[in-house]
């Protein structure tokens, strides 16, 4: 049977501690990022296709926040719902369309100084295309279908909790780290127990000092 020396057990415990440290950093970093984004009103979406490469691809996580239709410009990356589906599409705006004119009204005081401004915006329509697609999306998107505009891409490894594949990897990594840590602790404890037992045997085998009667 292989014996675990103090040195080997020590290094294995260090390796287990490093694994746990990396796991804690990934989990706490992810939780910190996601909590902050939720507070800021940013929702996270996992990309399923390669239609937006090289900007982002399958498995990447993008943060989407609400946007007013009149704020959307050509070149923006926007999430929208295709008609009749509940699956978001995240593509780039190729064209913004509307008919008529946006009407701006100024409210003035008795001296003619502008104290407030309001604008009535015409309904918008949007043409989208994925950066990796040769043609525009088939549907002209109405402003009521818009979910929001892309604010950021969550980098690895801090998107681990968001994607299904990385959830599996994170779970496997955590289980492996726990099993190794328990095994090394058990080996360390067993080694210490054998050392105490061996020491006790040595003490019992020592000759006793003579006692005068």
C-alpha cells in the first residue's frame, strides 16, 4: 500500500486549496457581476448561434438593457422578439425607418424662455442583420418587438453560471475539488493516526526502569 508522506500530503492540500480558491473566485465574481447588472437593469442572454461572429458567438453571454425606440441607431446591437416566438434574436440594426416627422414642442414662460421640451416620436421600424449573415433578417421589426440594446459582453470565466455547458463544467469542477479535498484530508488523518500508533508501540516496547521492592 502506498504511503502518504508529510510532504506529498502537504502539496496535495495546497493543490486542493488552489482549486477551491479558483472555484470561489469564479462563483463570487459571477455572483457579483450578475447582481450588479440586475440592479442596473441589465438582463443576460446566452448566444445560441454564430450569426454575430466575430463580435460574439455560441456560448457567449451579452447584457441587454431597455432602450427607447427613438434612441436606437444604425449599427446598434439590439435584441428583439421575432413574431410568433419567445426566443430573442440579437442582431445589428442595418436601417431605421419611420414616416412623417418627430414633432417637438417647447413650453415657454411669459418672457418667452423655454422651460420644458417634449417630443412626439413617430413609430419606428427596424431592419436587422447578423454580422455573419449574407442577407438581412426576413422580418421588418416593429418597435413593440424590441427588448433592449446590448450593453456589454460578459467575459469568461464570469459567465459560467449563465450558460448550460459551463454550469456542467462548474459543477464537475466543484465536485472534483470537494472529493479530492476529502480524500487528501482522509489520507492526512490516516497518516497522523499511523504515526501516533507507531509512536505508542515504540513507547510500549521500551524497557521499564527497575523498581526496588
